[in-house]
């Protein structure tokens, strides 16, 4: 079923209305029967002309209205199309804006995520660098500690060696001094022993130019433990042994070291 706009419907209605008037006018203006009146007095044709003009004017107005209606309809359609296009454009713009916001949010989320990843990566690098520095510092401190310990150990060893050397030197010196003392004491007591024995030694001219080696063993108090001849002139040897026995206890140092040098001594008796 066809549908018409308001302007077209009005135009059709006016056409039908005017068509009806035209038909009525034509029926009412049928030329009358001839009358005995002058031809100039008859005016139906003029009326018909007037009605035709009116109709034409009316038709023109209707046409103008139709044109105006068409223009209005076209304008309305253009406006409607423009509104639809604008609405569609607004919808597109809104959709584009929404998509842009989504994309912007994605990029922002990605930037935030990347910043977080960068931050964590930087923290991890800093942690590793800090651990490396700490390990290097610890290793350096350990090396310094070891160096100090080595230096202290070497210094301790040096001091100990110096002390040992000093002690050894001192001990050597004391030993030398002691040995010198012992030898001196030995010589002194030997001379004292020999002097006391000679005091008890009786000689005669028959012993002149003769000698005898006599071994004497003494106790720590100077007591003569034993005496014996090791070889020589018999007379001299007998005289020597007798002299030792007559001398009694012989001089003896209380120093054990000196005693050890004197406990077993040998004299060479001669005249």
C-alpha cells in the first residue's frame, strides 16, 4: 500500500477539490437558450474565463505548494539525513573516543607495567651491584686482614727469632763465660791441689830428672778416693802416691761443673 507525505496528500486533496469545482462550474455555465437580448449583454463566457483564471491561479498556488512541500520534504530529508549522519558521526566519534580511551589505557597500563619492570630491573641491578660491592669489600677486608695477620706473624717470628738469637747469644756468652770460669776454677784448684800435694812430697837426689804420671780420683768434698801410677820412674811414682795420701783431703770447688773437671785428674810428678 502506497504512503504519501503530508504535503503530497494536501496537494492531491486540493486537485480533487478544484476538479470538482471545475465540473460544477461547467455544468452551471451551460449556454442558455437564445433570448431576445443583445449579445453583448450575455456574460457567461466572461464568468467561465474568470473561473478558469481562478482555477489556474489556484492550480499555480497548488503547484507552488507542491513545490514548496517537495522542497520542505527534501529539506526535511536532507536534515534528517544530516541528523542521521551527524548522529552516526557522533556515534563513530564516541566509538573512536572509546576505542582511543581503551587504547590509551592499554598504552598507559603498558607504560606503568614497563615502568614497574624497569624499576624492578633497576632494583635487581642495584641489588646485584650492591652484593658485588659487598663481596668485593669483604674480599678486600679479608685480604687486608690476612696481610695484617701475615705481617703480625712475620713480626712475631722476627721478634721471637731476635729473642731466641739474643737468648742463644746470651746463653753462648754465659756458656763461654761459664766455661771460662770453670776452666779458671779448674786451673786454680789444680794449682791448689798440686801445691798441697807438693807440701807432702819427699824427694831426694836419686829422683832428680825423673818423673811419674799419677791419676787421682776425688769426691765432691776433696776426699781422695783412689790414687795410682800411670807410668814413670818407680821411685818417683811411690813418692808421689805417698805424697797424695799424706796430703789428706784436697781442695775442691763446691761448683759441680768445676768438680766434674777435677774428680778425675792426672798430675805429672817430676824432680
